[in-house]
C-alpha cells in the first residue's frame, strides 16, 4: 500500500511538473520532478516517525514549505535568465528536482496520505 501511494504521488508530481516551464530540449526534467516527489515522500515518512509532538511537526511543516517555495522561486528566476550554458541547464534540473522533493517531503505531515489510504480501503 505504501509503494502504491508513493507511485500515485509520483504521478501527481509528473502532472504538476507541466505547470513549470521547461525548455523543450530538456523535457526529461519532468521525470526528475516525479522522482523528486517519490523520494521526498519516502524520506518525509521516515522523518514523520521522529517528529511526533505538535510544535515540532508544525515547525517541520513550515520549514519544508519555505524550502519548497524558495526552490520553486529560484527555478523561475533561473529560467527567466534564459542562458543556454550547460551549468544553467544543470541548475534548472537540480532546482526543479529539489522543489518537487520538498513538495513530496511535505505530504506525510499533512492529512492527505491518510485520506487517500482510507478511500482505497473503502473501495
């Protein structure tokens, strides 16, 4: 069930990656987004076990949201520069992967995975 949930969030990450502008010659970056969400979700589930009390969970949620917004904003800024250097293309891939990693890391600290598991168990 956990693997199925991880794959489902990977597919959602792949769909959400179409909201980011990606240069046409490196459209494989969309797969980086899906892998980033899946890895982030698995690491978020591991971290959730260690972060139990409410204030620590809230702090972890806020810090993760700030990291996601920072990397997404940095991706947009780097994309707007528009240079075609190899290092800029690598930076775009890393920033896209990190933003989706933090999005996946956020998910276990919300109620979304529990709601999806309860829907699957009823179906």
